[in-house]
C-alpha cells in the first residue's frame, strides 16, 4: 500500500520503509550514524528528509546569524594602542631642571671682615653693619650678614651667609655662628 506522505509527491512507496520515496527525495526517517568500512572505517552522518506536504511543515532551514567580528575589531584596537604609544615615545621632552647659563662661568670670593673678589675681578671692602646682597640673579640668591665684633675693633665682619633661590627649589641654607660662637649650618 502506498504511504500517505509519499502519495503527495506521487511515489508508490511499495519498496518498504520509504524506499520508493527515496527516488523522489521524500524518504522518511531522521538523521542517523552508519558504520562504513570493515576494520579501518569510521562513522559518517546520513541525513534523510521526509515530505510533509505542501505548506504543512513546522520547521524550515534558517541560516545561522553571522558572529560578531571580534578578531578584526580587537586587531584594530591593538593597532591604535601601538600607534598612541609610539607617538608618546617619539614626542620630544622639553623638561629641564635648570635653565642654561646666560654667560661664561665665573667665580666670586668673600672672606674675613669682609673682603670681596667680585665676578668681574674687583676687590671692594665693606665695613658697615647690616645684611647685603652678595649674589642676586634670576636663579641664585646669596646674602651676607655683617656685624661688628670685639675682635675687629668695632668694624663689621661676616657673621652669616644665606644661600637660596630657584636653583635650590624653595630651600635655603644659612651658615653662621650661634650665640656662643659655634658655627651653625
């Protein structure tokens, strides 16, 4: 007797278990695994289809949605990060700790009650009491305190020196005697 499912496509179905329907492509049954080859074979999938009539099927083949393209996006992000790092490393740094000197290096000297040798080689003397600038430039501040002592017959002598300025980054060093005559620094 012809099967009802095969009658829809015009197959006789007399070969048993849908053998006649296989010729027209409406064979019945689900996918199954079948062993092929004796001793060295493997399993292979065999799929069969069953005709369920014109528009009477419940299922239809739906193509899977393509996945999100993670690999190209991650590669692009890595490339952007590398470019940013290279740009940061290639930007020249202009940070300096001290400015360049404005002229050739020179020295000055002070000693005693007070004697000076200035940057330009002069030798002025100052015997007045008070606090006076020894060096005052954009980067270096040096001041001297001069006081009369019993050892200099009332004339002033160097009592303390203070060194500061931007090159000291906000610090000041003061060197001078304490009240008992000990040197303090």
